[in-house]
C-alpha cells in the first residue's frame, strides 16, 4: 500500500474509532482496523484491570485461531513504542518456540496510563517497521475512543442514577414504610449500578451490625450476616466516607468470608445530617468490571438522599402514631365526659330506688319515675356512644379497606419493634405486583367488601397484631388477606401468624379471641387457631362470606 493510501486508511480508521461511543464496539473496531491495515490475520486487545490482569479480551481472526501468544511476551509490550518479534532471536529473556508466528504489540494509553495491550500475530513474512508505525499512529486514536466512550457512559450513567434517585425519593415520600423503603433502596441501587448483589447493613441485636436487607445473587445466604467492628463496613460507617474494593476475592484481608465469592465491591454510607445510620454494599461477580470513583460519588449521593427521604417517612409514621394516640385520648375524653358520666348518674338513680325499696318506702309512683329517668339516661348514654362511633366512621369513611389494613400494619410497628409482613391479594393475585394497575385493583377489592364486614376485618387485624405485641414475644409477624369471588359466593380470609411462644393453654381469659370468633359467627364465617410461622407461635385464621 502506498504511503498516501496508508495515511488515508489511517485517517479513516481513526475517524471511525473516535466516532464510536459504545466501548465494546470501539475496541472491536480498533482490533479489526489494526489487522486490516497491517494485513495481520490474527489480533487481540487485552484490557487490563488495576492488578494488571486481563479483564476483557477483544479478538479478530481471519482464519482458524492461532494458539494464544505467551503471557510473558504480551507483558513485555512497552508502555510507549512497540515490541516486534519475528524470530526467537529478536527478544531476550522470553522463550519463543521455533516456528512461532510473528508478533507485534503496542500499548493503548488512556490518561497516560496503560489501558490495554494490542498484539498482532501470524503475518506471513513477519512484521515490518512500517506496521509498527501504523499501530503507533492508530493506538492514540483508540485511547481517545476509549475516553469518549467512558465519558458517554458516565453521562448516561449519571442520568440513570439521577432518574433512579428521583423515582426512589418520590416512592418513599408517597408512604412506603421503613422496611419497604430499605428494600426499594437496595433493589433500585443494585439495578441502576448494574451490580449483582446489594446489602444494607443496619444496627442489629446488641451492639452488632448485620445485613438486614439483601437483594440479588445470594441474597438469602447473606441475610443476617454480622459485620465485625474492625472491618470495611464499620470503617465506612464510622468515617462517613465510601470506598471501592477492586476484588473481594483477591483482598488480602477478609473478615467476612462469605464476601470472598464476589469480585468488585462498593461501600457507601447511609448518611444524613452528619450521621451514618447504615452502610450500602454493592457487589459484582468475579471478572465483572470494577466500580469507578464516579459510581462511588453517585452511590453516596443517592444513599444520602434516600436516607433523608427515609427519615421523612419515619417522621410521618411517628406523626401517624401521635395522631392515633391523640384520637384515642379524644375518644376516652368523650366517653368519660358524656357516656360514662351519664351511666354514673343512672347508677346513682338506680341506687336511690334500691334504698327506697330496702327502707320500705315503696311508692309505686316515685319508683316508676326513678326507673323512667334511669331508662332515659341509659338511652341517652347509648345515643352518645353511637354518636362517638358514628363520628369515627365519618372521619374514616373515605378510606378503603386496603388502606385501613395498611395503616394498622404500619402503626403496629412502633409496638412490635419491627414491621409485620403484609400481603393483600385479590383472587389470589397480589394487588401491588403491578403499580400501573394497583389503584384499579384496590378499588375492585374495596368494592367487594361492605362497610360492616370491613369494620370487622380491621378489628380482627388490630386485635391479632395487638395479641402478638402483648403476649407472643415474637421476632416475626405476617398478615395475609385474600378476597376472592363476589357476593354470597365470595369470601374474605384473614391469616395472622407469628413465630412466638404461642397461646398459653392454661390461660383462661381470651376475650380477644372470643371477640374474633363472635365476629366470624355474626357473618356466618369461621375462626380457628393453628400453629404459626415454622411451627412456632400461632396463626389466627378468620373467614367470612362477602354476601
């Protein structure tokens, strides 16, 4: 090829390289162009990780692949310049077998650092200095292409993180409880960072810190994992600064052996207002690309924003609890000031009648008058109690069954110390599996259950969770509600289970259970007590027809 044609071909190749924003495509184009310009049948680009090992290999073959070039030869490619080996005598200190194909290698630099090594093999008659000059001219264009691809990837990644952060914050502020919010944080950050596994480390029993939320590969095996006080996670927690580990499998110090099954890792503190409340850990499989510092910065920012939103959600939950307690106080005052006082006055009137009869002062007219006043007082007390109950229903009339159940579950968290799991299904389909149809599904469920039955279902859930909080000493509780069918053929079932110590067989006073049983019988339904989670504790099963 003439010098002019070679220069033109180089220019076209360089333009083709630098116009490509996809990293994989740019690297493949570089290897293909290098082989075409030098007429080499075989070429490969070894992309290096921070350890100097090959993290990605891009190859080109015009014919059947040749045996790979010796690692010792590839590692001798200089940072600048080239390495040309046509015969074993062309290089010292590296054993090159007789008859081995010709070899030509150059380094690709990005920001003056060796990003990868390109080597060509198998050219008939061997490589010439002109071939080395072609690669020396093409390699800088490849470096520019790699940098452009990285900048574009950073831009799109930042956009993806910002979008995820906005979506995450919006969802949490719409009313997700703490555990749901943490699970959402783990899942969202894992997906947006293209990690394989996410762990959220939170305070656990005593002074320990453990993996309380896990998502992705091996999530079940990592759940509950305790992190030592001198490890990386606690260092990030205490210092409030994230870190990147290029490979957990290669780490010299590994205090949590389960993490050695992963490669690259990223640690980011869950930090808000100068205080760290947990640590987010992102893990990728061995051999996956390493996290970079821009990803760490984005992860720290998203984690801080999510933590703040989580605090706002917790504050809203505390406000809901305070509102509930205020409402209970108001009900107590109303009952005391009106109904109870009325009934107390009635009791005094009846006592006066009793004393008259006991003293022999039996005047039918006066006795009848006292009894009439007492009955009137009782009627007035009943009216006042009904007014209080009616007022409660009026305040809650716009809230459907699903939302009322969710509120009961959320408010119980403050008493239990953890959030009970909640599953509400319509015809055995979870109503919150598809966010786009959730509202319509909730309205369908609410529409199948009348107000009277809804009140009893809420009362059963409240009583069941209250029993767990007061008596079970459980570490887990689960509520599941299913509405299936319509009208008389339809049914609603409630299951409330725990892993506590169960119901004491010697306990003679079970008014709460009796009330739940009576509510079931009133609707022609069933109520029974069964073993709970994992055969421990109890499960309250309550069913009633919809019609």
